[in-house]
């Protein structure tokens, strides 16, 4: 399938600009979650957004539980769409899992992106010896059981917990609706692919100038993870923003915009 159709690629912003920003979304969301951030860059940059396979409006026929049980498959999709659009030396801005898949794409095809922005991204979610990822294996077992037992009940609890910002319940409602639109089997497979991934060793292969944006409070990706990325990505800077929850580009877009503008 043509990558533009498979990933529902949208090309917006300044079509004449020689500088391109590519935005990758996180689990349970789609490209519309960038709407509050991309508008701040649309006059100066060409803007590329897309839906990961299995999410948003990506054709269901493109999804395979076997293929997308590993993050490299999503990275390969990024490479395919970037090459189709003849992108070179662009900036990749990835939220959560897309921060890592963007990195994997850059390792495999280094000519595509010259800069990276990681927003609440994690190379490993499980705690390990001298590593704080945020979760124990027992936490994930409980999460998987709830997903398989009653998916929609799981959504109602997962969405507000990960979104944070209880004073803005509309944000959790939007995220819950987005999660509920996913096929439960797709959500389960993608969730396992993310939470059981470990790409810490890939950090040493990565040498692009990077900005790490980290919410000061995030149940999914604690601040320690942002510090770990900063320590292990050679040419990187860490920017901890005053944001609550895993989705600062929705809950605190101005903080995210300012950090990216300063970096660019």
C-alpha cells in the first residue's frame, strides 16, 4: 500500500519552506493531537503529520498483529513515508512511542532527519537494575488483564490516569474516546509492543541533535527517564516543563511550543 494512503499523511504549513517538521503521535491518539502545536509553526515550516498504522483513520487492512508487535515496523513506516515525500534533513518531533520509532528510523536512514524532539518518550518502561522506567512487570500484567477482560472499562480508568489534569476533565474524555475507537486486539498488541520494548542499547547508535521535553509529572514516563535519555543521547538537551500528565502537547501546548522554538 502507498505509504501516503497507509498512514493518512497530511502535508500542511508553508509549502514553499525548505525546512520540514514531521510530527509522530503516541499510543491511543492520532495526528489530530498535534493541532495545538503545529499552528505555531505553520507559517515558517512545512508540516507533516500522519496516523500510525492501527490508529486514527489508517486503513484497517494495513494492520497486522504480527508485523506491528515490534516498534521497528513503525519506524520502517516513517522511513517509507519520508522517502515518498523526498524528505531530507527534516526535524522529527515524536510524542511517547513515536519519539523512539523516530529515533529508530533515523538510525536506519540517517539522511532523513537532522534533529529530533522527544516528548515524554521512553526507551524502556519497565524498571531494571539501576534504571527507573516507572513500571514493574506485575503492573503490566494487571494492565493487560484489564484490557482483555473489559476493554471499555479499562479505557475509562486508563484515560484520566495517563492524561492527568483532573481540573480539565474534557482532556481525559477526548483521550478515552480516542482509545475506545481502537479495535481492542489492536490496542492490546500495540500496548504490549510499547510497554515491553527496550531500546536503551539503540541510544548509543543515535547521534542526532536532540531536544528532550519532559513533563514534571507523568505516571507513564517519570522525570528520571528524561534524565536517562539526556545522559545517553550525546548531543541532547533536557527541558523539563511545568506540565501534568503524559500529553503536554494537549494539556500545556504553549510550554511545548516554546521549548521547540528555542531548540529550532
